[in-house]
C-alpha cells in the first residue's frame, strides 16, 4: 500500500473521530466550553459553530473519499488538489489558533490539526 493511500485512510479515520467529537458536543455529552478556544457564549453559538465544523469535516471526508477512489464521482483532479491545498492552509492556521486557545484541552488539539495538515501535505506532494 502506498503512502498516499495510507495518509488518506489515516485522515478519514481521524476526521470521523473529530466529527463524532463535534456531534457529542452538540448532544451536550461533552461541554462546549472546552471547544472553540473557550470563546462560545451560549447554546446558539455552539450549535452554529458545531454545525459548521461538522459540515466542513463531512466535506473533507467526501473530498478524501473521492481522492482515494472510495467514492466514484468524476471530479477534476486539479479541483480536488486545489481544495486540499486550501484545507492544508486552514489546518495550519487552525494549529496556530489552537496554540492560542484559552483551554489546555484545545491546545492539545494543535497536535491533531498539525498531523492533519502534514497528512494532507503528504497527499499533495505525491501529485507534483
């Protein structure tokens, strides 16, 4: 199995876990004050931010599933790679944001977002 396939599979597993984490926050099984840098003020903000996060994660799961040929949609490779570049940059920025978070719990997530960025980088560098 090549490194790109491994990276895609690891990313898919990690993103599924992150998505479940955000669903748990929405269901209030996990307190939302540990997420979003501890900046959420009420349930309405939490539902909005968590819904956006879940949608972004599902979008990334879809893109990676197409890239890994798990979903058989015909999408131009350049479009897929452009989206992955954007997400790579967003994960790097999110890593910085997590490092500046108010809660130690979210600071730990900087490691996760950095790993996600590096896995995406691994996929992208194989396309050069």
